[in-house]
């Protein structure tokens, strides 16, 4: 099919070598899933052999697409000046690789929730769609997402997957992951398990983790004690303050499940200051498996979220919207990483 090769490689030359039509080559080189994976791989290899490169400007003019995805980070309280949750920084690498694999450019932007970020990108044709990471209070964030959906903006977000989510959400199965953490602590003989982290509609990911913990306790014949739940956001200082309040409450507890690793690290500091041994007196489990989790003393047991899978699925989900296809929300399983903070 097609015409014979010319001196300078073109998409028609690739089509001739691959035995397909030129439109098929164009779709394959931009990662369109309507072309089979085997055919895409064959076409991409021929393109490399011919030293063929896509003219992105011409392609964008034809498709009315920018071939760019915007990744929006939202500020989180941090002890340094980064204002970015380290878990989301870790996810950046997988999103960058997934975008490059699709032949797209990635525009990275840092936003404050109160800014008009929801009107700055797709409407101005700076990007074909948005990936959203981080959001703080979900009840405030939800209003912006509803507006994005009403104006037809393509977006995918990392967060709590539920039936009332706006847009397409990819996230960890927080209830299942919380249950894993609870079952592990119960297997270690712990019975009075405290939870550090908000557990309400404002922070649905944390609420899901607490729900999973409670489910594990009920299955073991134990009644969760709401007096052992203390609010905390994702910082070491909040974890320290929540654990200090827990200790000063004089409630008995022999384990802490923290809604994030940063909260857990702060809690371990408060326990050390109070003379409580980890894990002898109190077992501690975190959530996220950030790099610092393996460097605490003792190393922190935690629930690892699938960062690599998350980045790939977020990009695939957004591209499906751009191409007029719908993909359902995705829940990814968490994986328990057992270290010294929970095992005597």
C-alpha cells in the first residue's frame, strides 16, 4: 500500500514499508489506541530505522491539538519551601515517562487552590487536558472540578475514587489498603489501634483508610474506639502534634496507623520524646512509602501506592478523553511494606 520510498523519509514511506495506509501511520505515531499495539510497535520501529521525526507544528495544526498535557501540582503545607507533597513529587517521574512514551510534551505548573487555574489551560489552547495532583480540602476542590466538567475540559485526577467524583479519577483502594494495615497490626497482637489523620468528607482518602482499619478491627471482633482518632494533615508537625495529643489524652493505645508517612514520622518523634519505644510499646504504620520512610529509626512500615502504574493510567485516561473515548475510574491496590516500626 502507499507509494514507494523517496529520498527524505515521510509518513508515506513508513506506510509503504509497513504495508499500511498513511492515516494509520499518523495515528500510530501519536499513540492512538485504535491502532493495535503490535502495529504501533512495527510502525515506530520503522520510523526509528528511517530517522523519521514528526513535525509537531504541522500535526497540531491539522488536529487542532497542542500535543501537550498540563500537570498541575497544588500546594501542600510542608516544612520546607517546596510546598509540594513528596508523594506527588515521586509520581512526577512516572507521568513524565508515560507522556514521553505517547510522544507528547508535558507542561508542569504549580498552583494555589484559590487561583483561577481551572480556566487557564485548555481554553487558551496551552494544553489538550489537565492532570491534577493534590487538593487539600476536597469540599472546596470539588467546586472547581464541577466547573471543569461543565465547561467540557478534559482532565484526570489522582484522588479518592467514588461514585460522586467529578471527572475521571485514578486512585488507591484506600479502604482495602487501610484494611491491610489494620490486619497487619492485629497479626502483631495489637488491639488498641489509634488513627492519626482527618477521617471525614473533607479528606476522603484519609477517611477511606480509617474505614479500612475499622473494618479489619470489626472482623477481628474488636470495637474501634473513636477516641483514638486524632485529626492531622500531611506534615511531620501535624503528626507530632496529633501524637502528642493522643499521649496526653491518657487513652491506652499500642499501635498507630497514620494516614501518611509524614504524619507517621512526626508521630514517631513525639513517641520518642515521651519515652515510648517503637515498636516495643507502640507499633507504627504509615502510608505512601516516600523515600524518607526507609530512613527513619526504626524504618517505617507503610502502605506503598502504585506510583508507576498511577502515572501511566492517568496519562492513558486523559488521552482517552481527548480522543473522545471514556474510561472508567480506576482503583489501584496498595501493597504493605513491612519494616521495623511494627514488628518486634
